[in-house]
C-alpha cells in the first residue's frame, strides 16, 4: 500500500486576506501562485502561495467576522517553513525590520505569529545552531 509522500497544500482561514497576504508575501517572501475571486465578484476568497516542491499555502477568507482562533483545542497548531541554518540571523533581522516579534526560539526553529495570531515556525531541523549563537 502506498503512503503520502509530501505535503500537497495547507489551508489557513484568515479574517483579513490583504493583511495576511502582506505578511506571507512581503515578510516571508512567498510567491503568489493563484488568486480565487469571491463568489459575488467582490474581492478575493482565496490566495494560493508557493511553498516549493509543488506544495502551496492556501489563505482562505473566513466567512464569519470575529471567528475565534483555535488556541489549545483542535486546529492548526503551527505552520513550519524550512530555512537554512546559516540564514537564521538574517531571518531574525528580517522579521524585526517588518515589526514581527520572535516570541520563542529553539536550537532549530524561530517562532513568530502571522497578523491573525497563527503560529509560524522557520525551522532548520535537523541542523542546530551552534551553542554560542543562542
């Protein structure tokens, strides 16, 4: 029996598609693959962003205002994107310049949040940073 071999896509619901696009495209540097119009023709309902290797991130506009984010319950826990270990300091600087706080770090991952509070990781597992770099 075969098994899944890679991530095809990940979808995140957002309340403000324009603000989410700014974060993922301008701050994280993901490219836009496709825009999906809203059914009523007013704006967009979804935006697909390139994650590489054929995978994409779908930002889907929430249909209800004030829809609560999942906290400790079921739902998206973290979107982790791969970076090179040597790029880590540049990413920390890039996030700071964009006004995006790094709220936690491990030897492998930098953690921040997108504009809607979703946890985003920039990870270089399995290559840890050197102990003196932390």
